C-alpha cells in the first residue's frame, strides 16, 4: 500500500528520475551501443546491399526497400534500449536504493510513471535522431550502386518516424517487465524472451498457425514499422504500433499494481 502523501509531487519525481538517469554510467554506455548499432550497423548493411545489388535477381530487385535497409540497424539497437529500460528500475532494486526512493516519494505510482515519462521521452528523442541519421547515411551509401529513397517517397517518412516510436514502446515494455520482475537478469531475460525467443517458438509451429501468431509479436511489428512495403501478413505499421503500446501499457499497469502491493 502507498504511504501517506508527502510534500513531493510528480514534477519533483520527474526531476529526481532525470538526475538519476543522466548521471549513471549505464545510461551513457547503453546509449553509445544504441548509436553504434542503429547508425553503424545500418551503414554496414547498406554498404553490403549496395555492393551486391547488381547480382540480385528480379524478385529481389522488385522487393528492394532502401528505407528498410538503412534502418535495419535499429533492429539491433532495440536490445540496448530494452536493457536500459530494465536497468531504469531493476538497478535500484539491485543496489537497495529503491528504499530511499520510495521513502522520499511515498506515492509509488508517481515513482513508476515519472520513470516512464523521463525514460520514454529520452528514448523517443534519441530514437528519432538516430533513425534520421541512419536513413540519410544509409541512402548516401546506397545511392552509388543501388536504388535509394528520400523522405518524400511513399512511406519513407512514416518509417523513419515510426522507428523512433517503436524503440520507445519497446523500452517502456522493458521497464514494465523490470518492475514486475524486480531483478536485472530476470528482466533482461524476459525482454529477450519476448523479442527473440517467442519468434523462434512460433516458427516451430505449423506454418498455418505461425503465420497468424507472428504478426502479434514485437519483432514482426518492428519489421513492419521500418518498411515502406507490405510485409506478408503483418499488421499495418501504425496498427502494429498500437498493439505494441498496448503490451507496454499492460506491463506498466501490472508493474504499478505490484509496486504498490509489495515491500521494497
């Protein structure tokens, strides 16, 4: 149960969470990994695709999506974002500082939602900057040997903006899972399971079943959001994003309930 209300409110909690998030080394390191994965790997994939484009067959050329190619690094960056989302909550449980946090801010709901607001805002800004950087760098690499895109092409701007939104929703899902689990290794394992293990399990099912299951998984939602062309039976990009936001909201709501009921 929540303690009696103190003199601190949500704005104070937000300032406190920003101070904590911006001063710990884990934030800087995970964001650095996110930058390298999103921009660096996106550039590498773009270079490989540009190099081999001349050898592609008719089908590969017809389905070539330069926007998705340049944004492919964000599908690796999502792991770093998830790890940071877990650490935002689990690190305090690991060090025991969660007790001091809840003592200073007895309204536990405000603690969690302040974390979500600060972390979500940070990832949204970083994600949009990185997606734009990856897009422009990737297109400059592709332009010499393969078809390339501009933000004015159909679906390109939506994919670039959607990439940052996708990372934000995934990060909040990780934060919710960490609040439920309260352990760094357990939170990361849960996030990795949702993102990478569930697709493997689904693919092991009969194709008539897996084709319907996969479209509900975050991995397929991410591919759909980063693409300008339809991706099989996946949900439309913003429809899938709405579903992913629902997953994150459920995780955060369950985490809120457990945070209020359990001892620190």
